[in-house]
C-alpha cells in the first residue's frame, strides 16, 4: 500500500530523513516509535506531501506521489490524516466538519454526506454530538470527530501523527479504542505514537527511528522482547524506567 525507497529530507544542513526504505502492506498496522526528533512525524507527513522530500521515491496505492501530473488535492483526499491538534473548524458543527470534504471535494449530495457523517459519528461513539461545536467537546471527543472526518473520504489508508499526545491521560483510551476498531476492520494504518501498549496490542510491525534513520523493524514481540540495536534497547529501558 505504501512504500518508501531511499527517502531523504533535509532542512538546510539538517538531515531529517536518511535513506529510509520500507513498506506497509495492505491491511497492515505499522507503529512508528523513537525518541523526540528522530524523524517519525516528518516521515509520516511525507506520505501525503505535507513535507516534501529531496531524494528517493514514495509510492501510495500504486501511485508515485511525486509524478509530474499528480493532482495533489485529489491525491490527498485519498490519504486519511489525523493530526495531534485535531484541526477541526471551530465555526462549523461536528456534522458540518465531517460533511465538508465529501461535499466540496467528492461532490457528494449534501443529504448523502449528512447520512454518512451520522453513521461515522455513531461508529466513533458520538452520535449525540452531531450539532455540537468543537469548542463544546472534550479533547478526546474532538479527536474522535477528526478520525470520523478522515474516514468520510473513504481513504484506503489512515495516517495518525501522535493522535493522543495533546490529550489528558483519561481521554487517551477513548481515542485508542476507535483506532483499535479500525485496525480490527482491516484498515491500513501508519501511527506515530508514544503509546507502547497500543503498539504491543495492535501493531503488525513496529518501526524504530533515530536521527532520521529507520534503525530496525520487527513484530511487536521481536521489538519489545528482543530489540536488535543498542539504541532501541536504550529507548525501551528508558521507557520502562519512566
């Protein structure tokens, strides 16, 4: 579904991504972890070109995302993205937030878009909040709306960039629960997260990054029980101490 081939990115002299090559299979859940500044969020943001790369190739669902004739807006409509900070429109109701892209990008009829929005709110446990505004919701509820909004475009894959790090601890579980449901339904997912229990329970593969490099990949069992690199062993030891 997603492949990275020799991906490099620089910010000036700073080498943010260094020769990253890896693949995400259809229906696979990949959790990307590593210390702060290791390139995790940068990598996930290259998939829908929120971050441009200087070298290498990224293919999404058979399409080279840097092809000269790529319609970027249409392409992005097929990549579900959930941000750390929700990014909901504060002046629109919850339902309107979810309906906006299907109406404006997919040209869906308003009535059809609303039916779908209500279905998705039911799915994330917020059926009663359709007419509420984002400011009236908790952080966990806002993030579940953001997930519903991404799903409204029926994307073949979902990207999550630290979706729980802006939440109070008691709200983290409700968002992870929705993500677990998606994983069980076979959604292809890339998740940057510090929630190691989620990685252990839900991931098919864990990618560990450090200094812009993909240091190691493995199943959760391999990574948590028998990390290959000294850097990963140190990272896990620090997590356990914390």
